[in-house]
């Protein structure tokens, strides 16, 4: 296994590694179909490669005085949008090695802290806590529908291959919410206002490196 800078020839392998790494986590629906780039912003993009396949990946996008993404500490931060290890290779130290390789690159810059967000998976939270990250923010990622948006409807039949639907006031109704909406909730008490299928605590972590 070697850790090297990301190169476009690895894009397909990068995407497969990412989707498989997230498959059995609380972030399973977070699928990307193109390797994210950072619009020319300074970034560190590393991959762990074995037999020419990507088995691990880490990206960090760095704040500049002109453009800042981080919010959890003072000064210039590096935002970590993704770290992932292929499930066949997890818990063998590859995540740690990639993090340390990225840290070495960060030490050459003016970056003072690292910031990231993750949900309530034990593996990821253990990983960041072992590295000395602390929680700076707690929000809730909620999948459901606000109770006030829910409509009572009556399906009266099918006419010209279309549903004929009336709302509670017997007015024609032409649409309804067909599935869960994603809400970012800032206060746990607000969960009462949502009829949710599931929610995840989202932790914002940061670690000072200077
Ligand atoms: C989180 C992740 C990047 C860690 O990489 P890794 O190579 O599996 O982890 P390492 O082998 O380097 O282990 C480092 C520490 O992580 C934690 N950890 C790793 N695997 C774990 C597991 N199966 N259960 C609980 N904690 C675990 C432990 O604290 C471990 O330290 P230890 O070995 O002294 O106990 C990787 O497991 C992964 O890709 N998980 C799925 C995707 C994900 O959650 N990414 C982060 C989202 S923001």
C-alpha cells in the first residue's frame, strides 16, 4: 500500500472506494458520481493505493484569507469533506496513515486547525476522538416531512390516465410530498414539528494543529 496524491486516472476507483466505504454508515445516501474538485482552491487530495486500486482516500480544502469554509475555531482552517477506507481494508491503520500523511502536508501551510462533520457512527467518532478532535457543534440531520406541510387527500379515481385527487377542502390537488425531505435541524426540540422516518446526530469536530 502506498499513499500518493490523487490523479484523475484514479477517478473511477476513487468513486467506488468512497461509495463502498459509506455503504454501511449513517451517511449511506451521500453518493457522488464525480470526484469533487475545489474550484482552484488550495486542497490536499491523497489516496491509498494497492494493486493499482484505490483503497483509501482523504480530501482537505484549505481556507485562505479571501475564502473561508470553516467556522469552529479561530484563524485559518482546513475543511475535511471526506476520509474513507474501502471496507475490505478498514481497521488496519490505513485511515491513521492517510491522516498523518495529510497532516505532514498541512504543516507546510499556515493552516491552524482541521474541521469536519460526521454522523453518529461509532467507527468514525472513535477515529476522530482518538486523533484528539473535539466536538464544537451538534445538529440533527432529519428525514421526514414538517407536520404543517402534510396534506389530507382523497383519491377519487383515475381519469384520462391521471389521478383525480381532492384535498381536505374538496379542492383539486395536483401534487403531494412523495417521500422524506431532508432537514438540517439546529435544536432537538424542533424534531417534534417533523414527522420523521429517521434522524442522525451530526457532530462538527475540530482540532487545533498550531
Ligand atoms: C473512519 C475510517 C476512515 C477509519 O479508517 P480505518 O483505516 O478503518 O481506521 P484505523 O485502522 O486507522 O483505526 C484508527 C482508529 O479508528 C477507530 N476504529 C477503526 N475501526 C473501528 C471499528 N471497526 N470500530 C470502532 N472503532 C474503530 C479506532 O479508534 C481505531 O484506533 P485503534 O485501532 O487503536 O482502536 C474508516 O473506517 C471508514 O472509511 N469508515 C467508513 C466511512 C466513514 O465513516 N468515514 C468518515 C466519515 S466523515
